DNA sequence: TAGATTGTTAATCGATTAACAATC
DNA sequence: TAGATTGTTAATCGATTAACAATC
C-alpha cells in the first residue's frame, strides 16, 4: 500500500479524516471524553488500529482515562491541514460536483472554492448561488489560478481532457490536484495528487449484486 | 483488507473496474491485443498484480501473446455485473450528484437511475433534463422503489438522516446501498453496501499540502 | 525451434490485530 | 491502591511483487 513521503500510510490519513468526523459528532452529542473503543463503535474501525494511527503523530490521550474529544479533534484537524484554507479552482462539471459544496463535509473544511471553470460552453455564465460564483470559460483557468492564488485544482472534466487540464493547472501554479476522472494523470514530483475514482468504488456494488449470494459490507 | 464473500479482495474488484476503463480506451485507440505491461502503463498498476487479479476469475490471455482487448474487456464487464442493469433510486442531493450522470463513467454502466427523491422541500418538482426525471418528496421513496423495481439505493443526504434513509430503502426492497455520506451506516447481512467517502480521500491532499515537502502521488 | 508472455507459486513486504507494559 | 486504558511492541494476517514453469 502507498505511503506518504514521510512514511505514514495513506490509509492512516484517510482514517484520520474518519475519526475527525466521528469526534465532531461526539462533540455535538455532548461527549467530553471518549475511548478508542467508542471511536471504533462509531466508525467500524478496530480500536487498536485507531490508537496505532494516532501514535504516528504523538500521544493525544491519557492512559487509564481516554481522549478529550475536543482536544483530539483539533489535533487531527491540525494534522490534516484543516486549519489552513486552500483556495481551490474547479475545472468542469460546473453544477454537479459543486452544489456538493452545500452539503457539509463532502469537501474537507480546508477547501475553499474560489473559481469554477468549464470546458462546456453551455455552462458559461451560469451563476452558482451557493458558491457566489459564475462558471467561466476554460480560457480563464490560468488567470483565475493566479489572481485568486489558488493552490488546489479539482479536475472533473471528460477523461480525454484530464491530462491537459492538469498540465494547465500545474503551469498556472497549483500545488495539489484532485482528479475525479477515471484516467490516471501524471504530475511533477513536487505536486500532490489524489485520484478519486467513484465509478471504481461503485463497481464493488455492481459486483456484489450480480453474485448469487450478495456479499458482506465494504468500507472505503 | 476486506474481502468479498467469495474470498476475492475488494481491492481486486476496484482495480478490475480500472482495467475495464483502460481497455475501453485502448479499444478506442484501435488496439486489438495488449499485454499486461500495457495495461500497467495506462493504469500505473504493476503488471504482475494485474495478472494476479485476473487469475482469480480464469485465464483470459494467451501465453506468449497477450490479451485480446475486446474479449478481456467484455469478460471484466461480465464479472463486474456491467451487463445487468440495476434500477437505482437516488435519495438527496438532487441536482448535484446527478448531473454527474451526464458524465460518462462516473457511475458504472449498470446503474440506471429511475427516480430521484430529496428530503429538501425546495428541490421538489425540479426537473432534471439529463435524467428525464423530476425530484420527488422523500415520502415517495418506498413507492418509487417498489413501482420501479429498484435494486440499488444511493444515499446522499445529510449525515444525520443517512441511517433512517438507508433503513427505508432496505425495507422498500433494495438489495444494495451506495452511501455517499461520511457516516457509517448499518445494513442486514444480505444487503450489499459500499461507502464512498470523498471527503476522507480529499483529506489526503490537504494533509500533503500542509507538509513542508509535498508528498508523492497517491492512487485510489 | 526460439522468443515471448501468461498464469501461478514462492518470497517479500506492509498493514492490522493482539497483547501487554506503562501509567493515569 | 486497584482498575482502567493508552501507547507500543510482537504476532498475525493479507496483499503485492518477483520469479519461473508452462505454453503459445
């Protein structure tokens, strides 16, 4: 399995985000202190693994007592970069992905969408009320990245345009790419890249349904 | 890592979907025959792993020669259940998720959306031209599942409603659930479940960006 | 036949789990 | 102090990779 440059498993990072959401829920439920076993119940993740994941970053709990919910949540947020805001330019799929923005937590709190650009002319000029942004032509990509000082580019165009849009984003100066298309894109070594392949994940469901005996649950 | 009920790793299934997309591309590019190393180049996956994944389901290639692209693609499609159409009811997030439908391959070819239901009153009655469907109140959930004989339910509501919507879908008779919320939902053992946690995957990007040295690429 | 690549087995590597010492 | 749970180490488990025999 892949690791981050600092030797911490990628899966640890994705789970940290899951713990964060669980802790937020706990806080809303008025829980001040929690045990690893409590987080395990909410997330379906083995308490031992939870403690292991946390231990990569330090000791956040108290032996014999547990974790202070708010304290742990804030630390995980710090680790995940949630306390820094990253200006984000979205390319393509104007309306869809982005109304997503109204639904809390589909994007991490650190993503602030500052421009939406689309290759499809029909969408140009469309106003997105939730974002307070108007969809612009793809020609504006570079100027938008520069003017708005965007650090993240979301690639959500048709697969055949994924690589060229990625290149444009990198040239314009983003340092991270989230690729929602189903093709692999290549970026320089100093650019962070996350591939999100929804179709591939949903195929698990299709696979399970076509088997005589539907399979057990899967957690991603 | 989790496995399907038949002992095949979940990750093998998600990769199969990735191979399928690569093969489709190859076919469009006019390639008749390919090697595991070719698929590897397109997907970034080790050829050895590709052959291993395929071997769970049989021998689809010819030693010394390679694979017939179309033949292999059709077989993978068969394995993944792409040749069966599953009627799908989407709950919540009306407009967003679903315009997604116009973007090929964000949903596997076996998902046919037959109804869209939303808990948000403001969206009721909105017509979705790409789907030819009108967003309905959540009260219609059960009747829609039954009337349209839906087998898949997509849960894309606010987290606090995720479990109750899931329950309603199961009671109404779906056999598979795709959960796009960031909370864990529970289903009976005979119901297939896939959790899609976009926020958790994107947090990898946030994590990488906040480190002094941005990390290497990640593939999901 | 010689060259090549699959399918499969064995070796490696890494991630998860269990167990427990440390300690609140 | 006794009871409890963390943080960490050791054991297990599973997934990936490398190597190669089979064979087109």
